[in-house]
């Protein structure tokens, strides 16, 4: 008599990983006048390299099981830092390639397809643990995943082409339009497959997921969670970080 079929082994609860692509050089900041000798994410802001503020925010989120920083081959920045973060020199020529390589590294070190990964820009150094927790809370039961984003607050213009370059071609309706931010949170297996299917031109993880016909959840972020891109952004980021570090004065009754 044949033995009864064994019951399927239930999946263990999904874990949350963070992946920080850190292999870029900040070409827009360099073109606009920032120091070319140091990649943007390593330039000092409020007393320490920008990326260290980013990593500190994720380190403060207890639900993050592990944090992986993806750097370019030959980048020895983290060899001079006393940090507990895992670092992999598997950065590629594009953001999509760096993230895909980082996901493969997570798989190699025990992550599973149903685990979550939060991908975050190294240069969004103003993200807070509360914002990261809010994204996890909103997406951990979602079938797709989602991203922090902000409703577009300004009038949106499109630029002309050719002889009309530098002039307004049209005013676009801003209703229903959002500015994508990070972190962007998806299942590791789903995101890995999406990036394999997508071209390297995708500029964020959500667009790769969208190309599969899925609709990521929009989770309202903060205007302070901007990506440091141009020289003037450094001063603004420094002012925000320094204001957070100042002790609050108590108000006498």
C-alpha cells in the first residue's frame, strides 16, 4: 500500500533585506561642478560621507534582516569604514545591472524568492527609519509591493525638440502624477525576474515591475526624502541633517 502524500512544508515568514546600489559616480553633480575626485555618495555631508547617513537610517529599522551595499569593482571605500554592512563589489554599468547583481548576491547568501528587498538610492541620505517602516507596513501584505512617492506639487512642462529645445512645448496635467522615491520594496524573486526581462534603461525597480503588467502600490513619502543630485542639494541636505541633530529645547510651562 502506498504511503499517503506528505503535507507541503510551509514557507517560513518572509524576511526584509535592504539593498543600496552605490556604484555610480554622480555624473550630474560632477557636470554641475562637484568634486570629480570623490563619487557623490562619498562626499561629506553634516560631518560624514553621505552614504553613511543613508545606512544609519536602515540600521535603525529592526525588521531589516540584512543590508547589502553594492559598489563598483575596485571601490575600497568601505574597507576604511568600521561598519557592519555587507558590501559586494558587483556593481554594473547601470543601476538595473547593479541591483540585479546585488539580488543574485543575496540569493547566494541565503535569501529566498518570497523574501522582500527594499532598494534605496545611496544619495537619498535624508530618509528616516519612520519612512522605511511606513513602506514596510503598507506593502508587506501587498501582492505586488510598492514604493515611496510624492504627489507632484508643481506645474509640469514638456520641452520642445530640435529648434524648439529650451522652450515650452506643452503644459501637462499634474493630477494623478507622482514623483517616484525610494525605498522601493518588492519580493526578491519577482524583482529579479523583472530586471532580467527589462532593458538596462529602466531607471527604477518599479518600472521593471510595471513592465510585467503589475501595478506597484504608491506610499506617500516626504519632500525631504529627495535625491542629492546638484551642488545646491548638498547644502540643503546638510541643513536638514544638522537640524535633526540639534537637541530640541523644552518649552517651560
